[in-house]
């Protein structure tokens, strides 16, 4: 089945490439729009490179959005008609995209993989779901953008980083439906990965599932971020204590991995579920000079930090620039800017995570355990961070609850954003993305998502009381289906 999907999608990419070529050859002022996350920015970077290098367009503008509401407001607040070519990436929002098509007609081209899209404009929307591909981890916007750009003449060497950063940043792993024990890119994402590996642009290897091991010493990373840091804190020999994972030789890495496996073997914990948490496939960029850009997962986290934490236009521009241009990733002054923004981002994230952990509450509805956090503080977290906070709660809780729901209400813009994660697909009928899409629409909002993750947004609530009511109504509706 997966081979059939790849064949169908590859054929569609050939056709859609020609559609985009036709739009670009006629256009003079180009607008590139995308979602405010690693996949969205990676896809925008690839499309911007394509427009600059292949179509030689000089008038290129870009915009990113946290939500459908922001996109809708922007369409009403600026003259979108000034653009005669618009590329939208990683933004599945049926009503807003329909409005954009109604304004610009056949000058719009969409690359996406979400569940919400305007069916009547399918000739201009490259979305695997519209081709019958329903596998959630099959393809993301950045790998689709890569294939479109490559088909139109852009070199893989100029876009290897954003292609994989977007896929990894969108958590496009799947191990439950595949033979591999360790989480890895699959489907069409795998096809793009293998192509980049064949060019020597990406290296794939199994490693401990420890964030920060490319930017810190291995010992620091395991002690700080390891799933079972107390169990493995003595695994790294003293002689490696000043080395990052990137600095270790192949045999040194293998030695650490074997020691972890030996220890869990003695504990009788060699199971797929355990191994998939302890290890992960890293996607390494061998031609990158600085640690922040060595590995796709850490690179994608950096991008999400820059674009999702209200650090300003400068941070978002920097994110797009370092995804586009390798020479900027080798510039010390750029690196210093990145590190300055990251310090600010990490401070904010710690505050939001702490707030969620301290104030999360459990609901039990029909024997389903739901961990919830609704932020209505004086300085609520930005809507763009709710997904990360939901993932954080799920992580620290070790997935012991069934559903995790985080919401934030931003009074100034009158926006309620809700993110949902489920720990098992058996909890509900269908995918949570489809369910949230229908619930949100029924309640006057916008929503969508994936198999295990979804989000929705509402406006016109006016105050905290109404926002809280909608927040809990969404939860009860999920469990009533």
C-alpha cells in the first residue's frame, strides 16, 4: 500500500510542478505564506529559494501565521490583490484558503498535508489526503516542497536542511505501523531522506533519545534530558565527559548504546515500547559547521523556538534566513544572534512549562483520564506554544492519562487556542484531527490536526468566562463521540 501511495504522490508532484511553473512564469509580485512552525518555515524557505534561484523573481514577500484566525484577519487587513502569485505551505484551513482562492483565483498554489482543505480547488492544492493517502506520517509540507522544487530545477544541495528539519519538526515519525523498533521517518518522507542520503547530504544513525547531545557534552545531556537519567547517568565514561555526541567516534557511540541495552536487558525491559523511548534515529547534516545545525531534531527545535514564542519579526526572519542559506549558518555573527534569541526563548518556555505543570488538573469522564490546563493569567502564553506545552505535560506525565488538553486565552486579540494530544488511538472513533475539525466547525471555530494531535481556535468570546466554557465544552464533546 505504501508503495502505491508513493507512486500516486510522485505522479501528482510532476503535474503540480507544472501548475506552479505556469503560475510563477506569469507572476511578478510573489507572496509566500506558511504556518508558524518548523515545517511551515522549512517549506517557505524551500519555496523562496525556488522563486529566487529558478524563476528569478525579485519581488518576494512572506508572512506566517499561528492560526486560521490570524490568516483571515490578515486577508482583511492588507491588499492581497497586489500579488499575482501566492504560495501557501503547511496551512490546512478550509474556509480561509477558500477565501484566498476567491480573491486571487488561479494565482494561488497550496502545499499541505492536514485534514482541512477546499475540495473545489483541488487542482491547486497538493495534499496527499486529496489523493487518498490518509497515513498521518506519510508526508509533510517540507518534503513535498522539496520534491516540487527539485522537479523544477532546484539543487538538493541547496535545500537538504529544511527538507528534513521540517519533517522531523512536524514529528513525522511512525514506528507503530512499521517494522522498525526505533522511531524513524517513513513513507514519502523516507523517500526524500534516502535520496539526500545517497548524495551524502544527510546521515542517519541510531542514538540515545536525549535532546541537546549535539550542543552539550554527552554526559550533561543524559543527566539533564535523559528519559531515565538516574539509570544512565554513569553510562558515559569519564574520558568522553568533554565531548558532544557529534564529537564521538563510531565505536564510542556504539559502546554507549550497548551499555544502555545491557542495562535494560538486566532489568528485563527490552521491549519495543521501551526501546522506542530510549533510542531514536538522528538525521545528521555532515556539512554543517556549528552544533546548533548538526542534527535535524535540534535544528527544528531551534526554529520552533524562534518562531513560536513571540520573539518578534527579527527572530522569525532569522529563522527563515538560516533555513534558506547555508552560508548564514556558518556566520559567527548570525550564530550569536541565534544564541541570544534562544536564551530569551528558553526563559519563556521554562515559565510556561512551570505554569502548566503546577496548575494542570485531572478530569475523569466516563473512565477516561484527561489532564487539562487552561491559561487565563494576566500574561497568558501565546497561542503558538500550546502544542509544545501539551507535549511537555504528556512527557512529564509519561503518558499515564488518556488525553491531554491545553488552552490559552489571549484577551487582546480575543483568541482561544486549544491543543489536544491523545495517548492511544483506541480512545476515540476516527482520528483526533478529523474529530476536532468537526467539533470546532460546529462550535463556530476552526480546527484540525493529525492522528494523535489536534488543535482548534475560537474568537468572539469577549471574556475569560466564555473562553473557559468553550474550552471544557470541547473536551466533553471529544468524549461524547
